[in-house]
C-alpha cells in the first residue's frame, strides 16, 4: 500500500533527527567544491575559501533551515544544541556554576530530606492492612488528653463500645523480663498486650498462633509470642521453638508463635505476653498502664465510634465515681496520633530547612543577577548580530535548566544522606520499622523544588532578556554595568538572607541556651563517680519478700567491699533515669475527699544507705534502717518540697500519711525523715515531690544499684557482674551506665534536635556570608575606577576599606532589624521546646546579632582589602 | 530574478528537473541551476539544502554516498519514480501558471 508506506515514512521523518555528521560533511563538501571552483577562476587559495564561505552563508543558519523541515526533531535538536552551548558556558564559569549547584543542592536536599523523614515516619510506617481504620485510644481527664488507660477500663470499653471491630491494649513503656533456660540469662523487652492485639492490627504470626481468649483471663496458661528478630538472635531461628518452654522471670512459659519479620508496634519488643484480666498491671482502675489501639468497624466514622466510647465512659463514671470521675477515652486516627508526638521538632526543622531554601534561592538569585549583568553586553551584541530574542531567552533558560537539573542530582544525594542522619538522630516514635531511602515522594519533591528554583532564577532573567533593548544596553558603556535596579535587587536579596539567617541563628541560640540551662540543672544528688545498674529478681523464684530482702541486702553489703567502691545505694527507681510511679498522698483524714493537702508524689523503695551513696542530703530525722521490717510500724521519708507542702508549719516529722497503693485502702506510714529534693524523671521537668519507703516493708522485685567509686568503670562493672552471678547465676546485671551518661541520655533528644537545627543555621549562615561577600566583591570590582579617582584625590586606603565594610554592615543591620519581628514569632513558636530561657531572651538576641555582625564583617574584609589596595594608576589604565 | 524572488514551489520544481537530467550532489545541483538559467537563478544554499531534505522526506528524491572520480566522498541525489511523477505534475502546473501570467502580461 503506497499511502501507508508514505505515512510511515513521514512519521519517521517527523521524529528523525537529520544526521548532524552527515549534514556537516555535505556542507563541507559544498564549500570545498565552491572553493575549488574559485581557485580555478584564478583566486588565491585563501580568497577562494573566504568567498566560498561567504557565498554559502552562515553554516548554522542552513543547518537550522534543514532542521526546520522537521518540527519535532527541530525542537529536540535545539534543546540539544542549547544544552551543549549552555554546558560550555557554565563550564567557562566553574565558580559560578559550582556555587549555584551546591547552594541549590543544599536547599533542595535539606527540604527533600525532611520530607523523606515525614514520609517514613508518617506514611510508610504503618505496615498494617487498612491502616486508615486504626485508631489510638488514650485516656482523657476532664476532656484533656492524657496517655495510658487502666486495665479494667480497657476491658469495659472492649466489651461494651459500639463501632469498634476490635480494641486492644499494650504497655507503651519498656517492660522487661529475665529469660532463663536458654544459654545465658537474658533481659528482654516483653510488653504486655491484650489477647486480640495481633488480630486488631491485622497481622498474623508467621508461625504458630496468637493468644486465645482464655489466655487473657486470670489463671490462663502463661504463653508468649516471639518477635522474628529475637527468635533469630536467641533461638537461631529454630523452627521447633513453637510449643517449647522458656522461663520468663522463672515462670515456665510456652512459646505459641513467632511474628513475621519487621512487625513492631510502638515499642521494640522481643516477645509479647498476654494481659490477664484483673491481675498485675491490669489490677485496678487507678493503674493506668495501657495504650489502646482499635480498628473501626467497616463504614463506621471516627465520630460515631467516639460516640460509642463516650457512652461507655459515662456509664463507668456513674459506676465508679471514685476512680472514673471526669475520665474518658479519646480515639484519634493512628497516623494523626503519631504525628502529634513529633510535631514540634519536625515543624521546627521543616521551617528551618524552608528558611535555608529561601536563603539558598536568594543567594542563587544574587549570583544570577551578577552574572546576568556581566553577560548583558554579550547578549546585547549577540542580539544585534541577529540572534532572535526568543532564541536568546531560550538559551538562558536552558542554562538555568541545566543548573536546576544538576542541583537536583546534588540535592538528592544530600537528601538521602541527611534523611538517614535525621532518622538516626531524632527521637521518633514510630510503629513500623524505619527504613530510609529515596521514595517517589522525595523524587517528586525534588523535581518540584528544582522547577520552582528554575522558575525563580531562570525564567525571570530570560524574560528580562526577551524584553531588553539591546541598543540601549550597548550605548550605556563599554564596561558591563548593572543598573541601579540590579544593585538594589541584589542588596535586597542580601538583606533578606541576613534576616532569614538571623532567625535561624536566634532560634538555634535559644535552643542552645536551653540545652545548657538544662545541663546545669542541679539534679539534687552528686552524679560524678556514680555507676548505675539494674538487678531484677524473677518473681517465680523470689516470691517471698524476705528472700528478696535478703538478696538485695547481701548484694549491697558485698558490693560495698569491691575495690574502689566507697558506697552502695539500692532503690527501685533512680532519679532522672527511671521516672514514673507517682501516686496520691494525703493526710489520712482527708483521704478520698480531694482536700487541700492531697498531692501526687513519686514513690521509691530504698535500702538503708541509699541517700548517703547518692549524695542526697538528709535534712531532718533518720534514714530507713534494717529494723524497719514488716513487723515494725511502716515508715517513710519525704522530699523537702513535699514535706513543705503537706506540713507548711514544718512539723512533718512524726506525722502519719496515707498513700495510694492501688488497693481499696491506702497504705499509711509515719514520716521519719526529710531528704533533699531530686529530679525524679526528666531534667526538663525539674525537681518533683518524692517519698521513700523502706524496702524491708515494701519490696519490689526489680532494684537499681547506685555504686559510688573511684576506680575505673570496667573494673567495678566486672566486679558487680561476678558478684551478682555468685549470688544467683540466673540473674543478669543489666543497664550498666554511669550517672553522667544517664544525665546525657535524658537530654539526648534535645541535643539531637538542636544539633540538626544548628547545622541548618550554620549552612544558612555560610550561604548568607557567601552572598554578602559576593555582593561586596562585586560592588568593589564595579567601582575600581571610582575608588581609584578617590584615592588619587587623597582618600586613605583605610578610609576606602572602612567605607566598604560600612556598606556591608548597613545591609546586615537592615537584615537584623527585619529579623527581630520574625524572631519574635519564631521564638513564640518554639516556646514549648525552650527551658529556662524566654522566647525573647535579650542575651540570645544580642549574641546572635553580634555573631552575625562579626561574620558579616569577615565576609566584607576581603573585598575591603581589595578596595584598599587599588592602585589609582592601574585603575585608570584599565579604562 | 534575485534569489529571494524564487518562489518556494518553483525551487522544488527546478531541483526535480535538474535531477531528472542526471543524479547530482548538492553543490552540483546549485551549479547546474545557475548554468541552465544562464546565471539568472542563483539558488541560495540556505534554501537548497532544506529543500533537498524536504524532497527526500517526501520520497521524491533519494540520496546515497558515492565516491567521485577524484576519490572524494560525495552525497548524490537522484529522482525516485514518485519524484518523476511529481515532476510531470509540477511541470504541467508550472506551465499552466506561467502561461496564465504570460497571457495577462500580453493582454491588451
């Protein structure tokens, strides 16, 4: 068929690019032949060739003409040619090109990295089927969202609330057990979960089964489900592990299943154990130990499920006014709940990278303005020589496009690296495994940012060229000059950069000060030379309180004899290191009445000598003693602030107080001593009320050691391990850390947010300094002639230098002034992350301003020196 | 007639015509047109090569690389059967067109 062949050829022709080599060769052939003809006519060889070329016309034009025959091929060809020209032109200015690539790359990379972090944390971390139906259930007190729900309340919600297909509970804090019966006694993370936990999340065990309903009732057989990682690590992936028996805190427990690899919910778990209704941590309505996760029934909205839950809350309030007055349950979509926890740091860092991008764009725009003015006469000349404006604009656009493309590549590189760093550094609580890596979202964001940048610094100059009047440009002088508008634009860009950078520096400064304030908080004890560790007795083999007492008394006594050890303290929860366990305390006559003397305080069980070992001062009365046994009257010590509040008259010693221990009736004890305040949980929370009980009277199975000593940490650790093993080979010594490490860890989250932010601020500062330097250097180079005249007229070198620096500092000053209102807003936004310093801290503001001025001065110094060393004679000769 | 007056369609006709006489390379095509028109028509190379590529894309001419008598690689264009038919058509329409123009010029 003739016409189909014809069509096919035409289609081919439409896209086929004329072979450039072939075209070149044909044209060369033509010119040679013309030249030979001219030679034959008797012209000189040179003249013959010149005329041949002239007759032919511009080679490029002809090639263009040939290409024009094919529309699509023409566009592609133009692009290729423009790219080649653009690439060459960029290579001719390596400093400019590199500066743009790096600056934009950093700006893009930072933002893409943060998006990547969000992506991982919020979107890729819900590895459960239909995650949009999952909700997190948290307790509310008078409408305020708290955190953990009590076990009995959970069981009531699970049984009575409509709209939820399933509801489950998990202990969201570290719960550990000692596993024995394997090679080495091992302390593992073993959260308690309700029996429907795996089913609620929609994940089935890889082998074996989950928990049966009977295993969640009192007296149910002790069972456990292992995590894949733990199964691999401690059981070598033994397929026969399901059905085998391991000992958890000396209780023989059957392994019933192994979860698939990567399964995780909120806490890292080595194994999961079922909560048994009404026992242990789920024993009482005032023990709030569980986070709930629910799955909405298909087609049920969050609001109607919340309605169902509220009904139950109302009924519980009526039935149990003592414990449930004002208490409720709030359902939040899981994704949203996750975002809450990291909102502040992520928002802060996101804002910071955006600001860095702004600075980067301003910097690049400044560079482009400088370069644009330098190229203006070049462009004007080309334009006069007949290059179309459209063509010139396209050329500029192509160059910018190449830069944007390069910057994207640099940006992606920076982003993947930075994303990993941030994920490691930031205190992110996520559900699934954290896997860094380039995602489609990140790639898309890169493309979008690159396009945005391209629009900002590529399209505008191109438009300017398209509109410009070449004749005017040429008439305005032989030297490349920037109009007043160019300089003003560039100065504006520098001012903007300084302003934005100042905000970052100020906010970083505020966080930095908070951090140091936090570090200088007096924890209430002497942390130097203090080693801490944990010893947990398996409840199965140490059921008797006197056995536990005997064990810990011996441990304390013998540890004190280890070489280099000067004192040993034993407590169930160490200050700073282990918060939690705060309960109500009140005078007995006010108990349950919510009187003015009711307080909430951290309760701690100690062995004699704890306060001395920790360096906590005993202010009045006595320490607990060996005679404070279960047979003797119960005793307690108060922290100074608690004693002050409970007995403002200062007569706390000798009083009897009631303490909530989860039973119907409170525990009552006599105050026998008052000790100094300590920071019970986090440094940021500061000192808190505490009360101490005698281990001889209240004896939990897990205790912490505080060992004060002078010799090396390794020596004492080994000594302790040997000692514990000699007392009971089935008990591991865990969590060995110096108190100073504990203090550092407690502020590590802040340190990492601060570190990332400081890095961003540093980058912005560097960019702004480079931008300022560029402007001043350019400013000086443009005024060489003028400065030369001035110096010839008697201006001193130092005077010239000062004028340059002054000019730079005026811009910085303007930027700083602009920064003040911005920082006030920013300071308010980060208020929640500050400690011991206000959002308007004048020292930080002043310090940041001085610092910026110093950096700016440095950035101006080189151009100023250059100005000062201008030789008037040379300046004139250059004309 | 200056080259800018050369009508677009007529250049195609001229190329097809000289290639009908014998296969030629690009330079020779322009040479031959000038020669045959007794130096009146001077084809601008800027039009010639685009026209050659256009005609080739339309399948009216074809090109191949040959070695000339002096041992030089040259690209020679020749008419295809379709080109031959097109030439007949073009020639007829050109004759009608120029005849019409002539008739108007001689009228009165």
